[in-house]
C-alpha cells in the first residue's frame, strides 16, 4: 500500500521552483550549502529551509563535517512518487490500448447499408 502522506510531502517539496533547481544541481553531484545558495540571491537561512524540506521528505540527505554541510541526492527519494505514477499509468494505458483496438475494429468493419446506397447513387 502506498503511503500518501509521503507522496504528498514529495509533491509539496517539488512544487517550489527553487527546490527543483537545487535537486537539478544535486543530480550532478554533491554540493555544499554555500555552493547551493550561490545562484539564488537569497539568504543562507532561506536556502537552509529549502534544504530541510527536501531532506524531510527524503529527496536529499546531508552530512556535516566540521563547519561544512554537504548535500546529495537520495537515490530512492523519488521512488514512492514513481510507484504511484506507475500504478495509475498502467491501467490508463490498458484502457487506451482497448480503445485503439475498438477503433481499429470499426475501421475494418464493412460499410453500413446506408453507406453502400450512397456509393451506388454516385
């Protein structure tokens, strides 16, 4: 069973563009908080709040060595969201496949009597 509160927290974290940019940067490799804060023009405290949100929902992890905090992507962080999407995608694809079969069958069916009469009149 999926944990919807986990999915909700991931979606809430991803709705913020700054957090998505941070994740994008971390997808290229670990970075310090200072390196992550550099392109945003916001206070260090504001960046820390974004990082705390990402860490709380399991998208990133961080470790502090001395005075330097380094963040990295959590490899399985998006798995709950990916599972949720997959569970909805598969039935939807089946419905679309069935619709495609029905449409293909109607395209191949013989013309109706009315269509034949029209063809004969022309």
